[in-house]
C-alpha cells in the first residue's frame, strides 16, 4: 500500500489502461449493439438509454463502436509503435554509442527517411498490399523511426559523455557491458517519455492517413476514423465525434502518465 | 572547421540523393501516372494517351528517367510539373513563404508553450500546477489536428466571432492555424522536457551541488543545460515536420503551402513536383540538424561530436 | 543556460517576425462590389481547351463566350458569338454566321480567323486536349467563308456538336494571346471575350476576375449591368467539406457549392444565407457492375443486386433527402431521360432473394452468407471518397448483408488508383460517374469500345443504337433511340444507380440574381447582384 502511495501516477495509469484493455477485450459482452449494423432510419439520435452515446450518420450505435474501437485503435497503435521502437532504439543506440562513420551512415539514412513523405509511403504500401490497417501501421511505423532514433541518439550522446563511461572504455570494458550497465539505464527515462509520444503519434497519424483517404476498412469501428467522420456531422450530432475523442484522449493520457510514473521523483520533494 | 563544413555539406547532398532515389522508386511503383490522372480521366483515346506519355518521357526506361532527372538537378533544373508544366522551382517559390510563416509561428508557440509546460510539470512547486501542466501536454498530444482545427474554427470564428474564418491571408488568418499547430507540437516538447529535467534532477551532482551550498539558480541552470539535449532533438524534429507536414492544417484552413502542393502532386502522380519537394525536405532537415548539432555543443561542451 | 535560452528565444522571435512580414498583406476592405467564391476541387490545370474538370468552368464560363449557348431554362440553343447557324442537309457541315463588333479583353477583334485559331489549337495533338477535342466529335476541318462566317466540316453527322460548342471547353480565346504564350503558360494569362476578364491566377491558391466594361454581346439570358453588379470575384479552394459551411457562415466567402447535406439543413434556417439546390445533368452517382467476371456475368444476379438496394434509405440518411433517387443511367434533368426506367427496380429484398435462389445461391452453412458450389458470395466494391461514396457503400454493404451477400469495401484515394483497378478488372462493383447535358455521355461508358466501359458490356445492338443516336440530328429519332438504350441498359442491369446529383450551393443572402448555366455547374456571374 505504501508503494502505491509513493507512486500514485503509476496506480492511476495502470488502472485506466487496465480498464481500457478490459473493455476492449470484453467488447462483445459490453457493447449494446452490433457496431457495424447500419440503421439509417435511426441516424443522429441523441444519447439515450438505448444508445448511450447516441447514433451516427448511418444509425450505428456510437457506444458500441467506441467499445469495439478500442481493439482496433490500440492494436494498430501497438503494432505501429513496435515497428517504430525496436529499430529506433537499435539504430539510436548504435549511432550514439559507436559514433564515427556508423553514426554518419545511420543518421543519413534516417534523414532520408524523414524527408520521405509518409503519404507516399502509405500509398506505395496500399498499392502493393491493398488497403488495410496493417499497411497503414507499417507506413506510420516506418515513418516514425527516424524521429525516435534521433531522440535515442541524443540521449545516448549525453549519457556517454560522462567521465565514468570514458574511464570504463579506457580500462577496456566491453561496449556491451558499458551499454547495459551505464548507458541504457541513463537513457531509459527520456526514451520512455518519448515512447509515449510515439504511441500517441501512431494513433493520430494513422487516423490522419485515413482522413486523407488512404484506405482501410471504412466501416470498421476505429476511434481515429470515427473522429474524422464525426467532423462531417458535428454540427448536427456532436456526440459522434466527442465520444471517440474522449476515449482517445483518455488512453493517451494514461499512456503518458505511465511514462511519467517511471521517472524518479524530483529531488526537492 | 572548413573540412567539417565540407563534410556536412557532402552529408546533406548524400541524404538528399538517398531520399530522392527512394521517392523515385516509390512513385513509379505506385500504379497510374500523371497522364492517367488528367487525360485518361477526361475520356481521351488510347492513342492520345500514349502520345502524351511519349511527349512527357514517361515511356522511357526508368533508369533513363532517373538519370535525366538527376543530371537536371545537378544543373539546377528542378523540372516542370507533368500536369501544369509550371517549373517546379517556381511552384516552390510561390508556396514556401506561406509554409515558412505558418511553421515559424507554430514553432514559436510550440517551443514557448512546450518548454514552459515541461518545466512546470517537472519542477512546479505545487501539485495542481504540475498535474495541470502534465494534463495539458497530454491533451495536446491526444487529439488529431483535424479535429481541434474544426473545433477551433467553430468556437473562435462562428460562436465567438473573435477571429476571421478560413481562407484569407495576412496575420489575422495565421493566428488560429498557428495556434492549433503550435499547441499540438507543444505536447511532445513538453513531454520530453519534463522527462529530461526530472531525470537530470535525480542525478547525483544535484545533491552534491546543493550540499555544497551552491545557489539554487546555478543548480537549475545546470539541470536545464543537461536536460535540454533531447529537447533540442525533439524541437529540431518538429521543425522538420512542420515544414513538410502541414498538409491537413493547410487543407482545413485553406492556406497556400507546400503540404497541399505535395498532396495534390501525389494524387496526380506529378513526379517532378514530388521529387523536388522531397529533395527540398531532405536539404531542410540536414540544415536543421546542423543547427541542432551546433546547439548541442553550445549547451553541453562535454558532448564530443565528430571532428 | 537561462541566458542562452533567452537569446535563442529572441532569435526565433526575430526570424518569425521577418517571415510574417513577408506574408502577403491582408486584403483590407474594398470599395466596389466584390465577392469571394469558394471552389471545391483543385483542378489539375486551368486551360479550358486542355483540362477536364467541371470546377474550372465556374470562373472561366464568364471569361469566355462560346459560339452558341444553351438557355438555362428552356435548354434550347441561343446565339452566342454566332448570330445564327445552319446545318447542311447531309449533316456533314455546319455554317456559323458570327457577330460583329466583338473584341477580346486584350483588344484583338473577334472574327472567323479567331475561331479558326481556336479550333486549330484544340485539334492540335501536341496540346493533349481530351475533353474539348472529344466534344467536337468527328470534326474534319473548317473553312473560313468570309471574315465573319466559318464552316465546320464533319466526317459523319454528329448531333451533339452544338452542345459541345456551348461548353466552356470550347470557349473562344484571343488568338493574340494564344500565339503569345506557349501551350503550357497560356492558362495563367487567359483572354476571352466574356463579361469578366482574368486579373490574376495563382495556381492552387486563387483566381481573380474583374468586370469587362466593354461587354455588349452577351446571350439573351445575360442581365444588363447595374450599380450592384459584381466588379471583382475572387475564387479560393475549399477542398475540405466541413469547412465550407463554416467559411460561408463566418462571412469569409459569399458563395460556395458542394455543401454537405447535413450542413445544408442547418444553414436553411440562417437568415443571412440562402441555399440553391441545382440538379446536374449526366449520369447519376452509380456503381458499374462488372459483367466480365462471375457472378456479375449473370443477368439475374445483377438484377437481384438492384432489387436488394433500398435507395430511399440511402438518400434520406446520407443526402438528407436532398436528391431524387436514380433509377437509370441518366439523371432526370438530362435531355432524353426516359421516365420509364423508374418503374424497373423497386426495393424488394424478398424478390432479390428469390432471384438469387433461382441461380443456385443458398446459405448451406448457416453463416448468414449465401453460397454456391461451396464458395461464399463475397463481392468487391471499389470507390473513391468523393461525394460521400464511402457512406453510400457502407449502407449498401449493410443492406446486402441482410440478404446474405457479403461485400468487401475498398476505398482508393485517387482517380489513377481507381482507373488501375478498372484496368485490372479486379472488382465486382466500381463507383464512377460523370456529368454532361448531352445524353451522348453514355457512349464512353456503354459502347463495347468505350473509353470507360467499366461494366465490360459488349452488346452489338446497344453499340448500334448509341452510334445512331449521335449521328441523327432528328430530335424525335434521338428520343426514341435513347429510350431504347436506357431500357436495354437497365434490363441488363449493367449499373446500380443511387441518386441524381444535386449540387448544394450556399450563398450570402445579399446576393441576388443567382442563376446557373444549363449544365448546372457554372454560375452566370454576369447576373449576380450584390445588395446591401
């Protein structure tokens, strides 16, 4: 209990995320309607007992769509983040630590990738592999690697520059050991906080690509897509966009809280 | 110093070339070309379509198209739009001012707001301040730009009537899009700043310095110095994004800009325009990174960069 | 450190200030009658002779005059730059007697040579004209009979010629300007004879027109100039649908088309605005059914799809009931539309099920999806995101699921990708439509060698009728042929029509005299009056 008191952030974050995960997994039991069942005669109904969050333009129950939407949104986000984080960390570590020409080579490729429009990447992937959420995940995921790699690299540069690392190298300690013992713990915090940012970007950028018309299953419940669609009817039915918007905000908030909770408390507490 | 500069320049050109080649391949991989987007769509006969492709050089083997384009670039010829046949350099010139203005204003707001929020979230004396700042940063990160933009236009332009709507030019029309973009960008800056500062505060030298009785301001100064490195990285990144990725904001606020030009060019398979923008984007990133590296050295001379 | 931060901050402030100062100055209040008009699509180019978008006609219709015009109310041809015209008895030549005393905006006098120069330009293969050239049909050259008489020769009779000549794509441009600028750069410096001249075109950003004070040769339906006529019109691009109504309401623009149906409902009550619902001639919003692959190759199957679709529900939900339902290959306002098609496919899901059963579809494994020979009935529906096709497709998917038809929705981002799908033939249904006042628009879609025959139909009798219908100038014959054509297309169920296209325009209540051309898309800016 005292552990919980010492880190309220962690508790709240895990609590919220746990709840969201539970709702997503339990969607078939929690949802009140079929999220894809269109009943146009019931379009744009206000929230009520039967339709907790009202209905959208095609008469679908917004509550059920939000509940099911968590699966898709979170699933895509995690996949996308995974595609970004793993190579991002590897490249950032290698570039920051090894330095010299490896740093130059890696960062050049990263810069080239940064300059490459993710729109074009998405279109290319959609072309070859067809429309789909996985393709968008790859497009957004790959597009996010340079950013993450750069942040990791900066943190590594900073961590590497401390005297004891030099000393360790001087006495011939192996790079892997130095990395593991000194560098990685030192960079963990900015990495985690940026991982939270990356996850948020993943959610939002994939929604942006769908907003621009780059495909995917248009009828599927997905918070980002619901927000984009909701814009078209937000004057007549604001709940269509507000509900997924709040779900999205809550999720990202919890993710960030989790990232922050790992940080040590400030010294003047 | 000169050697270093030359190396950086070489680097920048190499990156530009790499990005260009990637874009070249991707564009030709994707189905359809500029003639499909324009002529064929209007119902032209297959003969006319083929003739036009010939004229535009789209029937040439890919390696030749590539060679021609790169040689052209080296000569300073950025090519012409396949659709409007306007010189690409002119297209860029017409739109870069608007994009720079929006990005610059947004970045200013973003850095100010972001750093302040980040400092408040990590060093704030009272808990509501810290949590409030954290919450605001989260909010900035958690909604898509297209949504806050629509909401902002509705609230500030229709409901409150404070600001003009969309589609005009001048500073008054810049406020809302810059504010929205800036707000969103501030989120990630705030996050990284806060995390970084917290991390720095937890390090040993802070306790040591305090124990020695050093003035708080000096300690703070040192903490900020150390904490800023990843922040500089994020800011540099964001600037890059802003310069090349403001498509949605430009569409919604009906502003001229390179983002919209890029989207239209991709839709129309307008190869020279897309490639030109990619090259421009690569060179911009390189320039920003150089500035960032200079900033790293200024902030923390312990960081040893490649000589 | 703090000092450094402060310095950097001031530096950034300085840079931004410089950038902002270089931004164009605000358009401060004008004297004179001036409106801002919203365009909804960025066309790939602005040259009417070369480019195809109907959007570019919105400003350019008033920059050019055409030889003939269609009267917006009666749809009949009235004199434009040609005072009168005659067709030779064999239909192979048309003689146009041109108005005298007409000048272009740059002072060049208008005459038969000018018309000839324009025809040369359109026919020049190097120009790459698709639409304009197509409108001239079997054009085989011209003769200048005298300074104000020109004869157009055809290799075959061609009934749609006058309609083609009435469209902005065959607007008459100044030969001086055409000669002065290259094929590619003319579009930024356009010169016509119309009631407004081009003051400025900034690609992708705006078009500014200013009134032509010397204009004195307009068609009968152009109103005289008053103190309230528009002096300047600025066009800007609003490609994002939800912002159109916001821009209108905030007063940033005074007119725009293609409003969202839900927004239109809202704006109807606003006293500062007025709504114009303009039906557009041509094909309705529709899906072609691919007859080249199973099960689209079976007529009963295609018919079942039509019976299974509840168009009323779709139009009510997606378009707020603001469009008429479409039942055939042409919209109801298109000349030669045959009302008989409306009786053909009422919504009858039971009948649809019966038809499908009749060709062997049963739900043998009780999974809710019909199957035949072990294969489930799964269709691919391809469309682009324009005009809310996504919502339409989702509703169709839902309706057909009730019958047991599975539909996979594939949304493509742009036209080239759509065309690529069409070429591959990898679809069961594909969304495509286009607009025209001439029923001959059906040819490119339904002739076996039509440029966009995306249903893959190959019907020799249909081919013959479509061909004959453009050869004979006799209106009664044409009406009969088109009736037979529409009947055949629908009997064969080659297409799934959804709704007639209605352009929802919003305008400031201060605008009077708002009227559109016969084609529906193009405003007659000449007649607009700005009251206070």
